[in-house]
C-alpha cells in the first residue's frame, strides 16, 4: 500500500519541528548554565588612587592689534604672531604642538550723534601651545611665557597643567582599587569563616580625573621675567566594585 504524499509531507514537517525545538531547548539550557551566577558571593567596593606630577602644559598666546584699516591690523597681527611662533619653535616645541585657535578682525565703533561710526579695526589672533615633559623642567614654561611676550604676544590666557597620557595612570589606579577590594573581601570572608574564591564580575562605579590646573597669567610687553610655574601633583582615582565567589 502506497502512503499518500500529504502524509509523508506532514510527517517530515513534524520531524523538522521536533528537531528544531530540541536544539532550541538544548541551547537555552547551555545558555542558562553559562549565565548562571554562583549562589554564594560577596560584593566589595574600593578606590584606587595614583598621585603624579603633570607633564603637559597648555597655554594660549594672543596678539591684539588695532589700526585704521582691516588690512593694516591683519598685516601687523600676522607679523607679530609669526614672531611669537618662531620664538616658541626655537625653544624646542614641535610644530605639531602649535596651532591657531582663534583669528578675527572686527570694526571698532564710536557712538556719535545717534549712530555708530567706524573709527578703525581690531585683529585678535591666538595660538595654542603644548609644552611636554614639564615635570622634568618647570622653568621651560616660564621661559616661553616671558619670551613670547617679548616677541609680540600681548595676551596670555592662562596656563593649564595636565597629563599627556593619563590612560596608564588610570590603569594603575584601577589595579590598586581591585587589590584593595580583594584585601577587604578576604578579611570579611575570613571573619565569616568562608574562603574567598574567584572573581565573578568587576564594574566601575566612577572615576575622578583632575580638571587641568590653570595658572592665571597676564602680562604686557616688556618687564621682568615671568613667574615660575610649578607643576605640583595631581590625583587620579578609580572606583570599582568587585563580586567574589565564596565557599
């Protein structure tokens, strides 16, 4: 007796559905085991702190010029800012660490008889300079500040001190935080008569990176030497929470 084709088709579909459900069920079982968290755990939070001397100084050197025409102030501004840049380069600062951060030319007005009358123009040009390895020679910052003003800069918009590459410091602070969390968890487990096991999870609950320290500095042309800029020290902290298995 020949089995009808529709029965064969129906049985085949049923078999495929059964196999598919078995695979899904097995996969769910495996996934559940992989995601299963140990029943006995202990959670501990800790902070890691690293203190270091900033090695990067960033300053904004500007030239403000005034004149009768826009072309006049542009030419004078360009001449002075080029002198400033040339001096900074002569102190060993790489060209890639010097960039123009602002340039503008605006009319100057005088209010007379109910209307604004243009009486001249004003050019404002600023370059941002990065000085590296200031932790090795803090005198370099003061030397560049003083020399820049003597070479045409009449605006110095502060000096900020920070870290050139803070990632290594953050990693060190993170390691200290994990070690501190493990030590605290070990003490707590021993007091409870338990044995500390492997780490189940680690999460960061926040970090503290210092805002670049700003040393206000303003001076005009001429005068004596600039103030000595001391980089001092800054702290980087990492806060983490570690979950340990206990037995």
